[in-house]
């Protein structure tokens, strides 16, 4: 099983994946850009092209 496949299996089972610190920049009236830690790049590469909903909760 590849790293991407194992990450997708983990995501399907997980309720919440803590991302740690992030930066938020406002880009217009109702648009924001969220900068996540580079350690999550592998995760986003595994999700690219998949039909998955991703919810980000900022506290």
C-alpha cells in the first residue's frame, strides 16, 4: 500500500485531524486563503482529484 493510499484510509476513519498552526489572509469581501503547515503537503497530494469534503475549523 502506498503512502497516499494509507493516508486516504486514515482520513476515512478519522473524525478530526489536527493541523497545528496556520495563517489566514483575507482576499476580497468573502474570500480567504488559508496557509497550512508544509507537513500536510503529502495529505493534500493524496486528496487531489478525490471526491472528498474537507472542513477546516479555526479556533
